[in-house]
C-alpha cells in the first residue's frame, strides 16, 4: 500500500531502512539551511533560493505526513481532521508560514517572519533519538519539575516584593533609577535566583543585601534539585533505550 510505504519513508524506521535514513538526513540539512540567513544582517540572493527550496521541502513533508496521518493516529478518516492540530503538525505549519513572504511582501510583518524561522529548529525533535529521549525524561518527571518550578516562581515573587518595597527607587549615591518598577524587581530576583547576577541592578540597603545573599544560596539549591532528577531519569531512559536496541 502506497500510504504505508510513504509512512515508513518519512518516519524514523526502527529496522534501519536506508531510504528513511537518507530522508531524515536530507530534512536535517534543509532545517539547518533554512536558518542560515538568520545568522546574517544583510540579505544575499542565495538566501532567497535557499528559502524557496526549504519551504517547498517543508510543504511536501507536511502534505505527506497529513496524507498518512490515519496510519499514525489510527482513527480512520477522523485522523485527517485531528492531525493539523497535533503539536508537531503545528510546528510544521509555523515553519512554512515565513515562506509566505515569497508570494507577497505584505506578509512580512516587522520581524515576525524571522522569528518564526527559529521555530524550524523544533522540527529536529522528530529526527533525533537523543532529543526524543530527553523529552521523554521531561514528560516522565513533569510533576517533580513542575513542583520545583512553582517553588522557584513563588520565591521569585516574594523576593521581588520584598526588594521592591525595601530598596529606594532611585540610588541616593548616583541618582540613577534602580528598582523603578515591580518588573525590575522581578528581573533582579530571577537573575539572582539563577546565580547569574548581571550587576545592572544592585541593592543598596542592608535588608536588600541580606535578601540578595539568601536568594543566591537558594538559587543553588533550586538548580541542583531538578538537575539530579533529570540526570537519574535520563540514565534510566538510556538503559531502556539500549535494551530495546539489543533486543
């Protein structure tokens, strides 16, 4: 059946199908080629040729996957309706949209088309086993990671609230605006919690400095906790992957 042959070609084949591997590598080349123009300020004629080739490739790939969606989703004719709303299909569609400016310049809205081209990198998830494994780890440990995220957000909010009310909004020594808005306090609390601390906003009061020290110490714990969980889960996922490969 032609649908099954196309499906085996465009999806990563577990039996080592050569044509499928070639198709995967070709798509990876197209993905990376499509973002090359984003690395340059000026526009060269070759970039337009690259965009035309990559967009046509993405459109054909999208149509092939849509036409074989009944095999993937296994829901009969309803699969053709559901497929465009699946996460990877949405990513594929967003990857195609920047190519609309090839048809008409009116589709170029500010820098939106350049930003949408970055979405094309998400297509790599489909062609990399290692990235798929990592996404499985995140999905498996989502409850723990979500708990850590909520704890970090709560601490950022509390720290920002304390800092915004404890610190002067204008530095009395330099006269420069420091914590001029609550967003500035949130920005400071976030970069301090992640132990980055750019130094563009610094507390000048004793209370602010104490909060800053506590935030830095707490940030180490916040970062270390999910790192250990992800590492342990990734090693377990890697063992299961190797067992599947050897069996």
